C-alpha cells in the first residue's frame, strides 16, 4: 500500500521589528497570511532576545495550527 504525504507549508511568519513606542528596543509579531495572530506585550533590549521570545510563541501557534488540521 502506498501512503501519500502532503506537505503544507506553515502560513505563519515571525517578524522582529524596532519598537515604535520605545526607541532602541524590539518587538515581535506573528502573522498568518498577512493577518496579525499574536504580538509581544513588551519590548526587548536586543533583536536576539525579541526573536528568542517570539520563537517560543511561534512554536505554540504552529503546534495549535498543526493539531487543528
């Protein structure tokens, strides 16, 4: 018996941007097909720290999306 696996790319995107409210700090946001799904509630002192925190949220959002399929 042949089993077909269909790969569906993740529609979510994690983006780290300079904070609009706090110069010198960074925020992250997660979008799905261009629509905001989740965003950071606080800003971070470095781009790397913001990305690391956003990655945790990104994995949670992705896990929920995969289990709902």
